[in-house]
C-alpha cells in the first residue's frame, strides 16, 4: 500500500492527491500540519531530510520531487493514462512539469509568503537549524521579509506564466494536446492561487481552471481556490 505524506489539497501536494484520485489508486494518507512546521520535525525528516512535502512511500522507498512522483504514478498504474498520447504531447507534459517546478512555484512561494506569511515563534526559528543550509537560508530570508523588488519580480513572472498558459490553451482545452494530462494537474493547484494575489489570468486560462475544477477527482480532493495554503519560501516547494 502506498503512503503519502502531504500538506493537504494545495500546491504540490494537491498535484499528487489529484493524480491518485484520477487513477483510483488506494493509499494511506498522512497529512502534516505545515502551519506548525511539522514537516521540519525529526519524524518527517527521516523520510525527506529537506523537510519538504509531498513524499510518496512506495515499496518502503520514499520518493520525493513532485513531478517525478507524478510520472512514477502514471507509469506504474496504467489505468487512466495521463502522460501524453504521443511523443509531442509527452514533450509538452515534461515542458510544463519543469516550468511549474522552476518558474511558477518558486515565484508563487515569494508572492504568497509576502502577502500571507505569518510570524513564527523562537522555537520554530531554532528548528530551522535542522534543515540543510541552503533551505535554512531561504527560510530566514522569508522570515526577515522579502524585498519589494523581489516580490514585484515574482509577481511579474507569475503574470508572464499566465500568458504562457494562455498561448498553449489557445488551440484546445488542455496544455499538452487533446487530452487532460499531468501538465494540467501539475499547473492547476498553483494557478488557483493567482486570484488571491490579485493576479489576473486570460480568459482561456479561466476556462481551463473551470474545466479542471469540475473534474470528479479534483472535486473529491477539495476546492483549492477556497483552501488557505501555508506557503513556504523554498524554491519550488509548498510547506
């Protein structure tokens, strides 16, 4: 039985939850309280020393890196194919998976933390020393406050990302060809957060968000647009 350690139906965790639901895969759910930084605790860091969710435990082996988890699930559980119908579509899936990880999620982390980040107590601050040095530095930068320039740069990058989605949606309903794929699943939970940041999206993207929101698997996981996510400053990570 698979085990999923996650932060609830938002961000990268939502991508894995949606994929599991789309494919009808049974698993044991372990939801971490990321608002209290449970992901930085000793128990979870034994699975992922970086203290980042989600983590999928398969055959006793912890798997990290969200998009790689999605690819693993699609290859291992063939039922509902989500990886793209042909070589061109699979290329588009990989393209969007990378773009979410390297552009959308990191900039969303900065913009959301600047808008919704909360004060933390001394105990949590001390706990940051348990993290790898580069992640400790990112967290301390966030707690000290991102510069206005960094926040505006992040917001501009997110607006550009919305335009890029619109370009790929101009000729159809989905990001990677005629079918709903991992590209849509990877991007969707992040784009649902744009409204809370007052970042406008083109009409094609609004329609795409509506189509995904109506999917039974997505409705079963939860309405990400209405769930307050606890945002971490990690590059490309929630929680």
